[in-house]
C-alpha cells in the first residue's frame, strides 16, 4: 500500500510539474534573478525604516483596525444568512428539481467570481468611499463562497434520519427542521467562523481602494512614503489577525 501511495504521489507531482512548466512557457514569464538581487537591498532599507514604528499613530491605527473588524463581522453575518437559502437551493439532495440545483450552483459561481477588491471598487463607485462599500464587498463575496460550502455540507448529510421522517409522513418543512438543520448547523457555524478569519484579512486591505478600515491609513502612509506609520499599521494588523485566528480556531474545535 505504501508503494502504491508513493507511485501515485510521484505521478501527481510529475503531472503538476509538467502543467506548471507548460503554463509558465505559454505565459512567456521570465524571472530576472539579477533584478531580484538588485532589489533586495531596497526591500531591506524600506523594512528597516518601518522600525521603530510611529507609536503616535497607534490610536489611529487601532481605530482603523476596529472599523475593519466591524466590516468583517457585519459582512460575514450578511454572507452567512444569505448563503443559507442559496446553499439549500444548490444542494442536489434537497432540490426539488435538478435544474434548480444547477441554477443555484451557477448563481453562487457568478457571485464568487469577483474578488473582494474588485467588488469594493464597484461599491465605492456606487456608494462612495467608506466602510459601507467594504461591508457590501465582503458580504457579497462571502455569500458566494459560503453558499458553495453550505451546499457541500448539505449534500454530505446522513440520509437515514431524513428517510425515517419521510416514512413517518413528515412534511418537507419538518424534514428540514428536525433532520437536516440539526446536522448542518454546527458545520455552518464553523464555516462562518473560518470565513470570518478570511474576511478579517480582506477588510484590512479594502481601504486601499477607499472601502474603509485600516487600509485607508495604510494607503495614505504608502503614498507619502511614511514608512514608520506603515510599520505601525502592519503591527496592528498582524496582532489583530493572529488573535482572531486563534480565537476562531478554539471556538471551531468546541463546535465541531
């Protein structure tokens, strides 16, 4: 069995390497190692000028991080709620007609096609600069991503309790209420928490296109080459994201 696994792994790695080389060649990409070497001292100088950070901007950075946190929380909440009906619509095992499942999956594919930054640019143009645009971008993208994950969770449920209720004459609502939801709700919550971690990182950068959060401070500091402020903002982002990652992982382990 171990030999078969090694052979399979070797084939996968070989195929992946061939595909990678083909794509690399087709794209006409070339790595200028000399240029990379020349740029490394500049990278080192920039990082060196970030520290010590500008501690006088700590309060401003914290306020921006708090706004990013609000964007991530509200955006994740909106996405989690809207993804539930779309997830049920896209799940093959609960859809009344197969074409509804196909339609639901295509809707989710369309929603999550555009990354948060692209959506943020669109909503900044629609609502103007500010956290509202960031909230909408995170919420819409989260709906598409979590809807797909919710559909996968629903399709993986144990059919035994469902068939037992159907045999007992339960209605469709009762089947969903007493058989499907108890199985999927813990996974839904864990998925939402994991998505919140991702949204927290996204919300920290949406300010680069005017969608609020600490990214606004980061953009202004980058534009004026105020590297100590950039260092302060990065420290706040790293600390906040790390705390949320550990807290989310702890809660997910307790739920699932």
